[in-house]
């Protein structure tokens, strides 16, 4: 221990001497910042390195890393304190059992200086239930148009970790949710951490919002039972949350809107004599300290935007919310109700709203429908039992919205005929799934389908869609009734939006049952950073 302290003092003394040599006089500001003193060590995640940085000047540092000294990937920039105080940067985004080169870059007063090169070898993947991921690029001529980034894969099967892969399908980050648990869902936060809803079963208690850093250290957590107690203690809330489920969204002010189940008993509903405990949805606004400050209860809007006897998928699952979006244009919330085949806008008004439902998007909703600008009253053109609406852009009253149209029980005509699962094997039209892009104009109350791709497959549940800046669309076909190939539980594709869409990139997830509730591309594991490879 004494020898180690002596060695550290010697290093610091040498660093101070070097820093003084680079100044006009010791104590003056450096014209060129000295190279930072760096070291790399393991973290508790075998795919994540801990790089410590010490420097004489206060500024910022980031780490470049890659399989050779061209590096190719970077972390975000992080503040460093100067005075040779130690700062740590977690480096994530590396394959298992692989040698990596890395170096820090120091920026002090606008001048940038690299450290020496270091090497770090990642450990093997743990014995967790990772699915098999197979990537292909069917058309090599289109490979140059492949959008950059990495893939976030959310498998909702017990014992499966939350994980990211590179675009070749190699896991490059994971979080062990624990025995019998899975993440439903998980997302990156603005502070660079991950937020996961760790749960063992859908729609019931035991779920926990868990914030972790890139090494997997738990920063904070909120169990649903703790939230129940806090809401009861504070008072003024008319719902008792039964479980976190399906989604949450981080707001620009650092609040989290969490989606929860809530229940209410009804008597003699249409088709349900006697007493039925109906499962609805609640939204809970958690402030920066995760204290509940606002809530919305679907049962409060029965007769005021929602009909308890409209239960397209049957009861007790009445609304089945599966996605929340924050609308920056007006501070309100968009909420996807799968069992209603609607996306609704809720008056949130950045925490000061009434909670009223402002409009319903979907069949029998508030918008007229056009396809390519041409009006239509064909109900089959609407989405049905949808997932993952995503705001692609906003401009005043106009919102470009992506929606994954699963197509369950799609209404086919004015008589109310519905499609059937293709596994039924009858001659009646089979259900199919589509990625859709809508242009929603709230001033004219017209929703225009700007682009759609009717697939030859029917994804029974889950899935998502996004459109990249290069124009390509990525979607996750989850749980196809008839798989594109044997044992495919989910197929993720990046396709062109040309007249006949072409597959640019494809990921197959196997074996059967390893469903990717969501699988989507993100720029990197660091906010504000895009990894090209």
C-alpha cells in the first residue's frame, strides 16, 4: 500500500513538472494542454471499461475506442476537474472477448490533446439467455445506404437480459434483469444512464423502475408498491397503480411519465353480465426525484372520450395502453390504446393540463382519412391494434407520425367484417401487418397516409417503426403468425421507401418464442454521439 501511494505521488509530481514546462511560467495558463494521465480497468460488466483521467486543467474529456488505433467510436464528452483530481468515464459498446485500443482526448480552453494509447480486453458474455441473432444484407448494392447506429433489443421472456447489438448482431451491452425477470421496456436517459422497467409478469405487481449506469450499477429504483404507498400518502390521486407496464417517457424537464395498470369494477356491461373487474390504464408523472405530481386515470373519461362498452379485444383488458409520446409542440401527451385501436391526445400541458382527451386518431375517431392525399372511407386503411407510434417531426398543427400497424381484427368494410389470423386457414381475408407513416393535421382534422408497406406477414403483437434521416424505414415484425423462415420469433428490417421497398438490412431473432417486443436502431450508447460502424 505504501509503495502504491509513493508511486502515485511520483506520477503526480512528474505530471506537475510536465504541466509547468508547457507554460510560460508555472502557474500561468497552458498554451497547449498537457496530455492527460489515463488508466483503464474492468467494471462489473465484462463489456464495459472504466477509464480514469487526471489532468492539470479543468475542461472536458472523452474516450475514443476501437479494435485498432483508428478507433472509430467515441463516448460523450464529460467534465474533468483539473488539479489532477481523478475523473472516471465508462466506455461501453464493445464486443465480448475482444482486444480494444482506446485513448482519452482532453479539451481545455478549446485546445485538444490526446493521451497515450491503451488496450483493454473485454470478458466473455455471461451465461444468460441471449437469443440467437442473425444479420444479413440481401442487396449489397444498397449497403452504402444503411443507416448508422446500433440495435436496442427488448426480449420480453423471463431470464433474458436487456441488450444492444452492433449492426452485425454482436451483443455490445447488456443488463442482467435477475432470475425470472425481463425489461419491459428499457431506454436511454438524457443523463447517459439506462432506465428499465424490470418485471416478471405483465400487468401485475412486482415491477420496478430501475435506473442503472453503463456498468450496471443501480443508481435508483422505484417499486410499484412504493409508488402505491407514496400516492396514498400524498393524497389527491384517484387511482391505485397495479404495475408498471409497456412504456414510460422522459420529458425535457427530467420528469418521467410512467404507464401503469389500474382496475375498476363494473356491473352488467355489454356481453358481460354481473360484476366485471375491468383493467384500464393510468399515467403517473414522476418529478426529478421520482415523486408523483400528476396522474391520469382512463376510468375518469368514461363517457367523456372513452366508452366502457367499446372493448374491441374483449374484457377485462379494456384499453391496453402500450406507448406514451410527449408532444414538444404543445406540451401534451399522445397515448396508444391497443384495445381501442386508437392513438389519443391527452391535455397534459406540461403538468398543468386537465387530462381531457383532445382527439382520437383511428377508425371511428375524429380524423378524416386520406391515402396519398386522396379521401377514403375504407376502414381497412386505418391501423388496427397498433404499437409504437413515434413522432418523426412536428411543424405547428402538423405532425408526422410513424405507427406499427399490427392488423389484429382489422375492420374490412362498412358492415364490420374483420380479418382473421392466417393460421385459421379459411378463405376469408387474412390479417396482415404494416409500417405506416401518417401526416396528421390538427387544424383540418385530416390524417393522411403518406407511406405504407403492406407485408405478407401478420405480427400478432409487439413491434415498432422508425424512419431515418436517409429516408429508410426500420420496423420490427414480432411474433409472425407464419414466420418468414422457420423458428423466427422476430424479424427486423431496414427498407427503402421506394415504390417497391427493398431490404437494406435484416436481423432475424431465434428461436421461436424469443419475441423482440421492440427492436430499434439508436445512434449509440451515448447521447449526442452517432457510431457509423
